[in-house]
């Protein structure tokens, strides 16, 4: 899903001998064997530069845009997608001038990746890292509204008024009102909060606004992505299906209505 210059569909068809067979590119991207990928093309589920692809089509990975079922596919070689369970007291940056640990200390050095969005220094939980710039932009852009779910251990025990305020949106310390959130209280002093915005320290600021500062905060879900077995400080590769599910969630999500989450 790395960004490329726009091209003109069939008018920009690759000359004979240039590029790679489409089914080979799709197979490398994790869509199955070349035979399976040929069946995807034959079924009309693949487009190149916005145009339906034909069997035998060749593509240039650095130039052409390939989509399967309407979702663009990262076809450059060596694209990677990692899921990290970020520990507390780790920076979500490539480097830290104060010498603190960063999320890049927990994943392979090569190929070089970067985090999609951020978790603040003290917040724990799921974070995606990749070297696919277009995928990162799709997933992180606020207008795409990918849900993020958090468990927050807070001071005190929020009552109905605090829960209602969080669900309807609260005025943050910068004077801007947060969007409606889905909020539940699974245990005394614990909140499960689902938001689709990505403002700086947003969940912490929301809880502070209703008088219940956060003691511990863990992100437990990004869109459809959940992994309760991934231990803090460990990572794994996302499957092709997981990458596509995240991209699909970003492509079709609208604003999240307020209410309860169970």
C-alpha cells in the first residue's frame, strides 16, 4: 500500500517483458498460490490502477496500484507489518533524545519500520509498526475512524453521570469536545473505552475531565485486531488477512456512535 504516482489504468499498461505477472505479485503479498491468485483475477476481484485486471496482466510494483475486493494491496517487496504489545515507559518514536527505550528496540532492525500512531510513554498495549507508508496513513488518518479500545484503571469509581458524560463527549483541557465514545464499567474503578479519534493522550484527558484520572491504561484492540496472548514487550507479524481486515476497517468506518460497550 505504499504510495505511488497516479497512473492511467489500461492506458498505462506495462510493455511486454516489463514488470511481473500479477498473480506472482499477489502470491508474494500473501494471497495464496499463483493458481489461487489467478482465480481471484478471473473472478473480477482484482483491479490495477482502478481498472479490472485481466489474466496475464503485468505490473510494476513501484508504479502500479493493485486492489483486491476494493482494498489496495501492498505489493512492494519486503513490506512487513508487526504487532507489538508495548510495555509502559517506552517511547512510540524511532529515537529518543533522552535515551529512553523506544518501540523500535523491540522489533527487528531490518527492514526499518515505524509505528502507526502512538501510545504515550506510560500507556501499554497494541501498536502496529510497518514500512508501508500508504497503509500507515490509511490506518492513522482521523477521517477513517478506526476504533481503538482501551482498559483504564482510574482513581475512584465512576458513576452514571461520569459514564454518560464520556459517552456524549467531554470538553478537554484545550477547550475542544471529544467525540462520543462507547464506555462500559466492567469492574469498580475500571473503564472500557472505545474511541475513533487519535488526539494526544485522549483517553487520559477524557478521564481527567470527568474527575477520574487514569492510573493504568492499556490498549486492547485496534479495529478488528485483538491478541490476548501477546505478552508485553513481544511482537509478531500480522497475517495477510489481518492486514486486509485493518485496511477494510479503515476504508469503511464512519464515526462511532456513543453508548455502551459490553
